[in-house]
C-alpha cells in the first residue's frame, strides 16, 4: 500500500511539509531497515512512526528545518540500520547501544537528556526516563531510536515531554501491531504486550485501561492521530482472535 501525504496529514495529523518530505524521500542505500524496500514509507508501525515522531518533535517546539535537515534524518536512518542489525541478530543489544553511543556521544546537546538516555539504555534505574517506562517490556523494543533526539537542542522540561510523548506514540503503534500478531508471536515466542499481560481477565482489563490512557494523552497533542488509532483499535477488537480473549 502506498502511503500518501494526504493520508499522513488527515489520518495522522502530520504537518504537510513533513508528510511530503517523507513521502518523497528515497529509501537510504545499504540500510538494512529499508532493505529491498521500494518506498520510504510503508503502512507499518516501524515506518509510520517516523513522520509522526518528527511531527511531534516539531509540535513540542523543535525547528522543522532542523528536523528535516540532513544531520537529523541521516542519524535517524543510521539508527534504523543498527536496529535492524539487532533485530536480525547480527549484533547484540549491547552492541547496538554501543554503536548508537559512538554515533552521538560527541554530538549530544542536552546533557541531562543524554546522560539519562545512556543510563536507561544500559539498565541503570536512577534516571528520569526510567520513571516513565511503560507497563510492558515489549513496548520498549524501539527505544534505541531515542538516540536520534540527542543531537537536537531543547531544555530539560522539553526533554521530559519528549519522552512522555515518544513513549505514548510508540506504545500505541506497537500495541496495534501486537494485537494483530498475538497468535504468531505466541507461536514464535516473540515479544508481545498482549501476551505479557497474561491475557486473563486481569490482563485484558489492564490492557484496556492502558489503551484508554494512551488515547487520552494522544488527544492532548494530536487529535487526528488519537482518533485514527482509536478507530483502528476498535476494528481490531472485533476480530475473532481478539474477541475470544475479551469474552473470557
């Protein structure tokens, strides 16, 4: 499916300049994240989150020209390649983190954010990011992309807002993906937030409450995105493989 600029603008609330930038962009060469992809964007969480995150950073106050500039976009794509190497088990998680640190340690601007991010990614619990973690580990499988933010200029208050919004967006996208893949992930023993909930009565209620909170937060900064994701969750909840758990 082709992802159009109008789709991003209307359904996901993305600014038109950002939407057009990513729709028109060519997949980077020699990058495993876009390996054999003919288009930069695909109707999948791992690709849609890129324009949405960039739009959100712009909403927070970061200059759009900087976000669409070569430095930031190239770094984002480099991290995508590293993430794909980890996902395909060509490198370990620690190696992926080390590579991201090497890419950013001499370019980071906000020391408060960067120090907390490095500590968080290395398992240290004494940082402000750890205080904002999501209730299911499976929803943190894209956290490595946070290193891209480290080269941007913002104050400490904005740093906390970035983490809060980032976690909200990625959690929403990943939960949609997880809902679709419950049976596949169960079979393959892959990370899945629904499976981590236990999918018993308590777990299903926990999922419902968490989704409700995500949508409430999304509405505070991007109502079209919240509305679109809400509709998608409703459609997925009507599918048989989800209904059997909701009716337990």
